[in-house]
């Protein structure tokens, strides 16, 4: 039972994927039903290649995602994780998500592996701007450089600090919980195994099966993350 593992653990780390934010109204990428990548090739849209050679589709894709972000907010699951950090039930979050919802819900220790869609930056001078410029069809910096989202594109390296932080946290964890990720993208999918191999208990909460379920000590499948976290929170405090 997850609430018992949480009570017994000394150092709990949570890895979240796009499935953590679908209950906030944002699409994920690979759900069988309607993930963003269902009918598109991410390499052609969210990549350094697209940034250079397919800029119209690149802008349209990120404009759509920034617009979606404006109408969504963290759900109960994000707030429960922030509360658990406050109470000392979890120590940190590693996220593949770029929506900023963990910070918005109050979580402090969050390693954003894939950057953030919360702002955009100039490709030339690296000046940072609010992301709503995309919604105003403004894509050019004062210096003339192109403004791109501060997310990691396919073909780019992940932020060094976030990777080092995630490595450190995964190796320190005695309980590692995966929430809403298909675990199909590296290096994020290495961290659950690194934690497991350094002695942590592994819990995977995901609507669909993942390739790592056999390694997990607990697998909770087919259920909404927000509901599961609410039940665990109630059991933790009863
Ligand atoms: N509750 C539980 N699980 C859910 C929910 C939910 N409410 N909604 C979706 N899921 C599950 C889906 O079944 C899916 O297996 O979350 C998983 C999300 O997986 P992906 O869409 O592959 O997203 P993610 O694992 O975060 O992808 C990693 O790939 O394209 C890149 O940059 C992108 O950060 C992303 C990375």
C-alpha cells in the first residue's frame, strides 16, 4: 500500500510525465486515444530541425500549446504533491512536463528536465520574454533574433543542472514514484531504474502499461492520478 511506503520511506522522489497534467485539461503525447503525437511526428514539429526548416508548423504547434496553458491550472494531484513536500512526505519532484504546474501548486524542489513553456527566449541574445508574445503573433526579439519556447527540443541536450539534480535525487531515493509517464523517452526513463538499482522501492501509477512495470514493487493502472493521490493522502492522514 502506497501510504505505508510513504510513511516508512526516508527519501521519496516523484517523477511526473504528461499524464500528471491531463486532468488539468492538457493533452499528453502518446495516449492510445488522443496523444499529441498520435498522428504527428515530434521530430517534424518539436525539434531543432523544425525550428530551422519548418518554422510555420513549429510556431503553430507551440502557439497551440501556449494557448492551452492559458486556460488550464494545476489539479488536486499537483496540490497534494506540494502539500506532501511541505509535510516532508516527499523530498523532490523530477518532471518531464513544461507546464510549470508543480511550481504553480507550491512545490519548491522541482527539476524540469525538458525546460518550461512558461517563457520564450531569443535564439540569438537569449533574452527571456513572457510566452504570451506567441499569442500576439510576436516572434522576433528587439535584436532581430527568433523567439523560441524555453523547452528542450528533440535534437537538443537537456539542461545540465536539471539532469545532475535528477541523478542525485534518484540515487538518494528509498522510494521512487512515477506518475503519468509512458517512460518511453530517455534519459527520464533511466531514473526509475537507477533508483531501483540503488535499493529504492519503485511505484508506477499510469493509465496504461509501461515497459518498466515488471521492475516496479507497486503498479496502479487504469486510474486517474488525481483520484489515486487523493485516496493515498486520506489514508496518510487518517
Ligand atoms: N492518470 C494516469 N495516467 C494518465 C492520465 C491520468 N489522468 N492521463 C494520461 N495518463 C498516462 C497515459 O496513459 C500515458 O501512458 O500518462 C502517460 C503519458 O505518457 P506520454 O504521453 O508518453 O508522456 P510522457 O511520458 O511525459 O512523455 C515524455 O516525450 O514527447 C516528449 O517532451 C515530451 O516530455 C514529453 C516526453
